[in-house]
C-alpha cells in the first residue's frame, strides 16, 4: 500500500458496484474516500460496509454547489483532495430517429457536463494539494459506435475528448487526467443493454467485473505516473473486433 494519509479521493456515482469497488481499492491505497451519488440509501450502505476510510454524501453531478459541498467534505474529513474519479453515468437507449431531445440532453448533462463540472470544481484543490489524478470512467462506447444508443455514445466520445483537453490544461499543475473505457461490466448500467449475448463473440467472451475496473483506476492513480491524456481500455477486446464462429 502507498502512504496517502492526509489525502482524499472523491468518486461520483459511488453507490453502485463499480463505484464501491473503486472506493475499496483507493481506501486500501491509503486514501480517505468520499463517495457521492443521488442514491442516498445505497450510498450510505456502501460506505458503512467499507469502513471508516469511506464516507458518503449526496452528490448531484449537474449542480456546481453539490460538487463544491462534496469537495469541502472530502477535504475536511480526510485531507487534501488528490484524486477525482468521474464515475457517474446513465444510459437512455434510443435510435437517433426516435429518442426524444429531452432524453439526449439528460444523458449528456449527466455523463459529460457532470464530469466537466467535477473537473472544473476540483482542479484548484488538486493544484493546491501539489497535484493529483483525475480518472474519467468512459466506456468502450467512447471508442466505437453502438446501435440505438446515440446519446450514450456521444457522451462517452465527448468524455474521451474532454480527458485529453483537461490533461493539457492541467499538466502544468502536476495533475494527470486519464480515461477508462470498460465494456459490459457485472452490476453496471452497460450490462442492462446487451448482457451475455453482447459479449459472446468478443475475444474474452464474458462480462468484466467491478474489481477489474477498480484495479485499473488504482494503477492509474498510484503507478501510471508517466501517463496523462491516456485511454485505458478494459473491454474484453470488444473494441478490437469480433470473433468468427
């Protein structure tokens, strides 16, 4: 374990299985972790299971004051903010012909604007701490197209691009910014739209686990110190192509 005592990490979308796995991994690295989510019951239950190095606060990623409050809590509870993980995300499936404009805006507001707002609010605190890492949880949908999921695909490609822009903007402040691109993961929203048939012809024909995402985040934060603006793909080879039967 690396000694990160007096340092905090903030994870949005922390109430679900992927967020919980990331929180556990970072707390084991020595960070105090604040998980934020709209799901208060699930978030409090997750934090209570993970021990006194993990706490929960309600977080609406689309509201600046909610981010500011969460950052203040993370710093006052555990110390200087050193890690931000933008994990919050939603899916509203629908073709470009049939999806309602309000649905498209809702997905981008959460997945892309919410991540931008987190970076915007956290950047000064990461800089004041002497540097740190931002990890944006995107998707394999940020590398390729998915039929019937235009809003989600657009948001994840946008998050991929935002990662690179932020990496350039913040490099002078010793802040690294990377993206993670999962395929379908057990217990995540992406598994609800495809499931096992979706992965049956990819090179590794199974769903990924939340721990496989969490270990990638831990690597980025603690080991990948020469990486910024970088895409870490954890998709079972989906983006490489399909197997022939």
